[in-house]
C-alpha cells in the first residue's frame, strides 16, 4: 500500500513542478519528448512490414517474436542494400 502512496507523492510533485514551470521549461529540464529519430523510423518500418499485433500469448514468447521481427527486417534491409550497393554491410 505504501508503494502507491510514494508514487502518488512523486506524481503530485511532478505535476506541481510542471504547473510552475510551464510545458517548455519543464520538458527542457526533464528532457521530455526526446527520442532518437532513427529508432522511431525503424519501429515504424517494422510495424509497416509485419503489422502491429503479435500472435504469441506468453510474455517470453512475445519478446522472442519481437526480436524475430527486428531480425527479419534487418536481414531484408541488408539483403536489399547488398543488391543495390554490391556488398553486405553486416556479416
């Protein structure tokens, strides 16, 4: 029960800070909203090729299925680059 109270205090503190500073200052101070653009592009490409939904039910299999999708995407991308540039970037 105490665990939830602590989270509530942290959230209230963060909300108070947000309200005092305003969005721009708060986001700059906390480096909020910063993502590496390449990562977002890769995630988008994987979802576009293989869909958003996973088939597995067990949590460990969901992770494996996610890794497989990224492995397949990377393999296809490298194969395409090999055909365009004449050599594979990664072994």
